[in-house]
C-alpha cells in the first residue's frame, strides 16, 4: 500500500502498511469522505508528526489520544494547534507547567512545530477524527498502528523519553522497555484533572535525562 509518509518511518513501518487492518483503515477513511463527512486533520497533515520528526531524530515522545475535532485546530501534532488559533485549555496547562518547572517564559504560541523539529514526536494514538465528534475514529485501526510505532521506537532506539499523561497514555507504558528508556507518567493536563498535572516536572526531567545520555536537550521556548 502506497502511504505518503517520511522515508525513515516508511521503511520502519512498511510491514504495518501491508497488514489487512491498515487496508481496512484506509478504506474506512475513504468511505467517510464519500459520505460527505469532514475529517480532521486535513489529509496532508495526518502523518505530519512523522514528517517533522524522522525516526532517527526522535528524542521525546509526547502521546495524545486523538486530534482536536473543532474547525482549524487539528494539525497532525498532539496537543498543538496552528498559529492564530487560541491555545486549548490542556495546552495552556502544559505551558504553565513548563514555566513553573524550568522558568522558561512561553510566548503563548500554540504551534508546537519547533518542538517537533528538535526531536519531540507529538504522536496521537488515533490520527484522525470526524468533525465535531471526539473519539469518533477510535477502534478503526489507528491504535494498532500507533502501538506499532511506540513498540518500534522502544525496540530500536535508545534513551528516548516517553511522556504519558492521563490513563489512556499511561496504558501504553506496557509497550516500552523501561531499561532502555525514561518513562514519565502524570495525570492529564486537562482542567478536568483539577490541576493534578502540575508539579510533574517532566520537562526538566526529560532534559536532564537527555543530557545524561549525551543528547542535546530540548529548548521548550516557543
């Protein structure tokens, strides 16, 4: 199956693209479009996280659940929205934690592409969503695909930081080898978690670990 994805990921995940579940997933997305349903993010951005963060560049993985389902928000990067779109509440809480943890003054830009270009894979477990319907593309095959992504990173890379926020993301810890990587778990940054995310210090912990591993730390400023 010919999937347009960055070359290092295409090679790493070729076996997934050839499995029956992936063919069914693609067929499902085509059927959604044929029914006139609007899908986010736009087609060219579905694999945007992989395009901006090639496999060999990955240092940190921040796992989200599924894309934003409101117009103009989803851009193929977990938690990120384009410039000019107000930062969603979870992202504002992430920025607050970065400031409290590291002292970095955040500009307020909600576009996380600068992180992605430094090696932060902003991965949603589900890569598409029907407009206005959160989690509408659950269990159509994306979870199997992104589980394979996580497993491939765990098995073939060393010294990666995985940030798992909330119960859904934390359930993916079973896919990650804790002897090769740093797994950081915390409550979700959503306001629904009533501030339990604050104080996790994941951003300084990540950079301390990357420095220890001889890698360049992430500049979290935007």
